[in-house]
């Protein structure tokens, strides 16, 4: 398969490309900020009275429920999953068309501050951490590549349906030992550390939209941006005696470091909550196309279909 790279432009073309990317980033950032401002609910008289009453703030260590909604279809969000993948197209050399995907991790609330009697409003400090790897079934389940993620976030829910988060997140990518020995390919230095700002809005009873921008260093010596958008639908629990919901979600990421290449991921299936916590099982079909989810192969594109079990907490 043919490998492509941003190094193929030079001279005036390179200058124009850099100007275009900078303009895209600035324009997209402005749109994201405008999105946040326009969607922030206007203060009403009742809100002002509530502020004046200065409700008692409650602090909770290690809250049981998630505060800021997770991005369901994001394939590199820390979560637990077992998936079987079939690839209709891949640019990664010397790999098969069937893989096993393993994801481990989740989101952990550390401390929440909320007005008395309103646990779904306020502030929360959270930690996310996880692992995602892919194993090639055509090559004795050899590990092709894996990434480790972690991040810390400060979440703010202005209303139960609208909020934002700021924080930092880290991605350390690695090549599989067996794949490296078999192909001679060496690990590239790709460790992305970025600051993020995200906005989430539940604009219909069962529909949530989100947007996020991240800025940080990925490829050595570069500081670039990442943009992310998504919409997800989760129905009321009306299946399996009222215990399960069906859902559909899509997630779109685009990266400046690879000339704004995108990755689109779509998921659909059933979601089964666990007790009164935010934990939930999901059984889903997944389809994705674009930049590889493995950081070691950021310059390569893939298209895949997967069936999997997921567990969020």
C-alpha cells in the first residue's frame, strides 16, 4: 500500500498550506467558542434569585456517577471493550484483514462540588486512563500496536443538560513487539500531550451533541491542534423489561498534524445500565474510516467494521 506524508509539499505551496491550516484552526476555534456562548442558557430571574440565596455547596469524594457525558463512539476514549474487527481497506503494510481489539480503562470521579439538592450541577474533578491495542488474527494474534492514555479534567455542568470541560490528556503510542520483529519496523516517537476544551449539550430529551478542541505536541518539535465533533442518541429504557435502551452515535476527529485528515466512527446497539451508577454495558456494531486509531500508524488510513461488547464506568 502507498504511504503518504505531509512532506510532499514545499516552497510557496508549503507556505500556503501552513497559512490554510492556521486559518482553519483559528476559524474552527472561534466557531467552537461561539457554539459555547450561544448554547449557554440565559440567566433568568429565578436563576438570579437562586444565586442570591447562596445555596449551600456540597462536596462529595469519589462520586458514583459520571458528571460530563462520555463520547460514546470515540474509539480512543478510555473504556473497556472486546471487539472483532473486519478491515475492508488498510494502508498498514504486512497486516491481515481481521483483528481482535482490546480496550481497558475508564473515567473516575475524584471530587464533586454541587448546590444542595442539585447533584447534577456544579463542578467535578475527574481522571481518565486506559489502554487500547489491536491484535492481528492472520498472524497468530500478534500485537500490531497499542496506545496508553490518561488525563485529568475539570468539568462544569451549568445545567443538567449543558456543560463544558477543560483539562490535559496524554497519548503514548507503541508498536507491537511481534510486528516489529517480523517487519523490521521501528517505533516512531509519537507521544501527544495536549490541553483540551470541550462543550456538551443535551438539546433533545435523548440527543446530546458535543464539540472539543485540543492543542498540543505530537510529532517531535510540533504543536498542532485537534478538532472533534459528535452526536449521540440514547433512547428511554424500554427493552428487556425496562432495563435496556438502544443507541446510535457518531464521532468525527480531524488532526492538523496529518494535514487535517479525519476519522469517522459510527456505533449502534443496545445499552444496559448497571444499578444507579453511570456504569453501563453496551453491545454494538461499529464502523469506522480514516486515520488509524493506533498512534504509531497515524499516517495510514483504514476502514473497518466491528462487533463488540463495551463496558463504561
